[in-house]
C-alpha cells in the first residue's frame, strides 16, 4: 500500500528551475511565495537529512538558481543542469533520484505547466510517489498553473503544501527537530 503522507526516510526534495531570469517573468507575489516556500522546504530537508536535488534549465541562457533559494539550500544539495523540460529526460538527474533510494519525490519550482508538470507525470510513470507543493510552484499565467495542478492530481500526483510536508516529515511534536522546524513554519 502506498503511503499517503510524506515520510522523511523515504523523501527526496526536487527543486525545479527556480532560476533568476525565469523567475523575473513571474508575477512578483507568486515569485516571492515560491522563493519563500521552496527555501523553507530546503532548510527543513537539510535539518532532517533529506536529499535535495536542484535543477537548472539551460543556465547559460536562463541564469542560475535564484539567490533567495540558493542561500537556503543545505550543503549536501546537488545542483544539476538540464535541457529536457522533464527532469526525467536528463540521465544525471534520474541517477541522483534513483541512487538516493527514496521513493517519494516532493516537487516545487517553475513553471508549473511545463517543467514541473512534465517532471511530475514522468516521475509517476517511473514508479515514484510524487507530491507537488502547490504553494511552491508558479507559472507566468495563473490559469496555466491551475490547469497543471488539475492534470497532475488526475494522474495520481498528490497535491500538498509546504507546511503539510514539513509537519508530515516531523510526524509528532516530540521530534528532536520540532522546535527548529517550527521556526520555519511560523
């Protein structure tokens, strides 16, 4: 039976293409929300020893990961370039996900209807359990984001939010890192 909650021992955080130039094409409030939620998920993952993989779509053209997210990444995070819209089209990214032996992939990033959507659907086909963080994704057009969320949900991707993920990773208030993560939640 598939777990319905994010499990810290089974999770891998995938931060998709939150890049400088791409981010500037997003609505400022949406961009800020994605920076905030992706950043705190990355910090929480680091505190809980959850692997973090960050992708950059054609960085020589679109730029590197936005500083607001980059500064939140744990030292162990892997930043990998790609040219395929789906992260699954890049063997290096798939190797990183498969070698971690973590069947749950928690996805945040840009753009919801392109790279996030294609990645989530392909990861599902590859046998991963995919959670997409709805307050950690955006598109230039809100309708495209909404359409992507609906398509992913219909395909079996679990739509969640950053706080739910963090509380599920903790499991209970007696967790040794509860107070540290609570600072990220408040």
